C-alpha cells in the first residue's frame, strides 16, 4: 500500500489525538499549529492535553510525526484535515472564528487539488455555506472522540461518518485511501446530514444519562438500588451493554451541552418542538447540585462547620478538562467552609474563586477533614483503601456520587458512605 501524507491542522485535543492515531495507522503525518510554543512542546514530547496512551503513541510513531508551525509544510500533503477544538461558552454556543481562520489558512497554502476535510464539530449548514476560494474537494467528517478515550477512539473508530456536497459522487482518491486505512464501515451522506448525525448521537447519549439520573434519584427515595437495575437494561438488545446507564452529576465537558443548545436554537428558529431537550437541560442542571443538596439537607447536621476535601476537579476521569465541571460548580458554593482539593492532573489553580494549597496526594489533602467529597472517579481514588482515608480524616463522612469506593469497605471502617442511585441512610 502506498504511503499517504496527511496534514492535520490545529493541535488541540481533537487534532493531536487524531493525528497520532493516523500515524499509528501507518501514515506520514504533518501536525501543523500556528502557535510556535505548542509546536515546541510537542517536539519535546509534551502534548497540550492529558489522554491515556497519547504520549506512548507519540513516542512509538515519532518517525511518522512532524510537528511544525511552518505553513509551507502543508504543500506536501495528499489530504489535509482541519481539526481544532471549537470552544463553547457556558450556554453551549460555539465560537467558530478560530476554525474559519485555519480553514482559510489551509485553503491558501495547500496544493490546488488537495482535498480539505473539517473534523471539528460544526453546526448544520456550516459546510455547504463555506466558500473556499480554490474550489477544492471539501468534506466534513464527524468526530466521535471521548475525553479519556480519545486515542483509542481515533485509532479504532466504529465507523466513519462524513458529509459531501454530493454523497453519491465518487470520493476523492486521496481521501478514499486515507479512509481505507481505518478498516471500518464508511457512511457518506450530504453535509447537513453528517453535521446533524453528531448531534443525534449526543442526544441519544443524553437521553440515556437523563434516564439514569431521573430513576437513580427515585431509587434514593424509595429504597431501590440503581446498580442492581442497570445490568438488566444492558442485557436488553433495544438498549444494550454499552449504553450510558450510570447516574452522574449532570452533563459536563461542553460537547453535549453545545449540541443540546444547537437543537433548541434551531427548534426556535424553525418552529419545531424541543421540549424533551429542554427537559434534559433542566434535569442536568438539577442533578449537578446533588452533592450540595445532600450537604445542606443531611450532612451539615453531623458536621455544622466542616473542613471539606474535594477529590477531583476535572469534569471526568482521564482528562485535564474542567469545562462545566460539577466539582468547580460545587466549590463555588463552599466558600463558608474550610476547603482543600486534589486532582491527579488538574492543578488547584483551576479553582478561580479562592486560593487553595497544592497538595501532593489524595491522602495528604484529607488530613484533618470532616467530609470527603469524591467528584471525579479517577482510578487513583479507586485504589485508595478506606482504612487509609479513615486514618487521615478527622470526621467519617464520604460523599461519593459515582461509587468509587466500596460501601462495605467504608462501613467496616465506620465511614458513612453516600452515593448516587441508592438510598443513603
């Protein structure tokens, strides 16, 4: 099979993980970013994001990876993929200005017939409205990366969805050769369908999350246990073993929120109904504050002026991202209490509303605490013995929404263990 030269443009989370995966698939990859500091760090082996196996795959494929801020390097590409993360505000509105700038840069500096693909998530209508001066072949490919699993998802996609001006037309040979390297089903469709497909996927995920959150809360009130119910759903073919069925603290990270906002905005513009989506958003905001309600409704009676330690600042494990993090939202409401925090990846400087001492370990942060709250289910926390936690704490209350610790092991140490989806008594 002949060598394929691919240029990835924009070395944020999406771009760098996708580029490294392409190199692992045997392609020669130019990784371009206009920020020379980002490129310098990448050349030193330091990626701008935290992802399991990312640095490993960078080292393993270093001969096929070129990190550069030189626009002239784009001329050697057979295929160019523009893949910066698209930032969103707290309401899920996308800022497309950076993406548009990189698309214009790519269009100006690529060879005239080189296909250009946008991998970043864009709203329906974006691709068809984009005017490329060159008139080159243009596609939009749907990204399906997950924070904490990005390299694996980019390396072994379940399928590749991409949009084209005319989905029945032959695919450009260079892009076809690129797609074939991933050995998975290909789903070509019109631009608008591809753009909406990503949103449809995320709406289905939100639906599963909302079911788990809504019924998990009911379990807490009636004495049922959601962890006993979820396996029954995973064995139902209509739902499946990989469904998102764990109760959580709402929706965070930015990507799902962006898609819900897009659906509501388009529904308003076109006069369609988005009541279910609006309900998901309300449920998410309500569920995010589960820990805060628990503190005020029950726990402050045990410890009226507690010293609190928060484990986990990232919005989920295996990522550095704190976008819409429930942990940061909680900390914003804990100003009246003594507070310490620890995260294996995120520094406490990410907490903007108060100065916190940077602790060296999870147990160090627990010293003298009355209440431990585990807001991110990092593997490091799962491996911490309740006996060791007990030895460092002054109190005995553990709030553990995701069930990181084993309840029986906590009870054996006379620790009160509160978790989602189960009655807490």
